[in-house]
C-alpha cells in the first residue's frame, strides 16, 4: 500500500497543529485489507475509534 501526497494539499498550519489528513484514510485501507472494520464515534469533546480485526 503506497500513498503519495497530492500536490494540492499543503501543510499551512504551524507544527503540531494538525497534519495532512491522511492517517485515518491509511488506517481504514489497512484494516479493510485485513478483513476488519474501523468505526468512529464522536460525542462532546472526544472521538473514539474502534478497530476490529479478525483472528488469524
């Protein structure tokens, strides 16, 4: 699985204040390729990510 940065995306925020927004997309692809699922549940000031993988 290879990801290349799109030239239209630029990091304009100061260091430590965000990123490119690719992390969840990469995680989702990896989990789904493994036969698992990934879900996000937001409430208040927090978001919980649940990753389920099948046993091998």
